[in-house]
C-alpha cells in the first residue's frame, strides 16, 4: 500500500491550494457521498498556462471527463491525467456558484451573524486561494466540478443528477507538469438541494511512480492526448 505524502480532510465548503510536482498524484475521496469539488489547474512554473476546458473537451470528443482522459492546458500540453476514477462522470461545463446564487438558494448567513457557520461560495473560495499565489479575477477560467454529473436533453437543457457520487467514491489525478492546484468543496451550482451542506472530501498527495509509459492508457486514450504528451516531453527537454 502506498502511503500518502500529505493528507487533509476538507469540511464546510473547505478550500485548498498547493503546488504538486510532476509525477505525483492527487487522490480525492468523497467521504459521505454527494460531494462536489471545484477544481482549477495552473502550470506552477508558468502560471499564464492553465487548464483549458474547450481544448480538453474537443480534443477528446467528450462532454464530461473520466479515466483515462486528460486535462489539457491552453498551450497544448497535459497538466494532469485521470489515472483512476470510480465516479465515471465529472462535470466540465457548469462553472461555479457566486455570492448572489448562494444567498438566493440558501439565504443570507455571513460570518458576522453566524461566525464559522457562514456560507461560502465557490467563486470567492477560488479568489481567496488564487490571491495566495499572486493571481486574481483575470486568472479565473471555467473550472471542473469533480464528482458531479450533469446531463443535457435534446433541447440542450442541463440537469443535475442527484446521488451520482457514492460514499467512498474517488478520483486520482497524476500531474504531468508541476501544477498549482486550486480547489473547494462548495456545492455544485445546479445542485437542487435547498439545504446548504457541502460534503467532506479527503485529499491525499501520493508519491510519483516514475515516467509515463509509452502504453499508458491516458496517453493512448486519444491521438490528441498522445500529441500533447509529446509537447510535454519537448517542454522538459528544453528545460533540462
């Protein structure tokens, strides 16, 4: 059994950011079921390079993400690969909730009135964590919503699928660049639950397992992924 290098449990719309070096893995576990993890990724060595939702989706001919798909940057490289996944569907298009949405859905509960039981929103959580790294509003891009499933009907209307993520569900990301990871556990913006109750998520950083093999499932899942891995190889060859 591989022991984690770092472990943290996020509760009450917890937020976290950190640099995870190339090759290491981030395992996120939905402890109770029904969790949502809003996620943003940036090249830690070149923060103007960040996760790009359109390229990630069109390159893999998909609307949602699962193993063994990859997360593409806006410079044609792979930031991370989904190397293990029990949920099988992670939302890519719905973005995050803000203060106005949170207040409209759950009522006004600020820190001054309820102290630590106040209601956070995903957009502000992202901005708080980004500020720690010298980033801000201009660096916000469409985020991922891990563990959440959203489907579209024939007219294109989106619907949240309640109960998709089960207790103990997990996703494991392997980082292909030194990556700044920014996340929070606020509820999905389309979650119809009228009660404010973000679910706890366990975060574990696992050690690297060596270079990505030529027959790695993430590399071979789409031709576009293979080409992006080649761009990664060139990037590191020039920096060596």
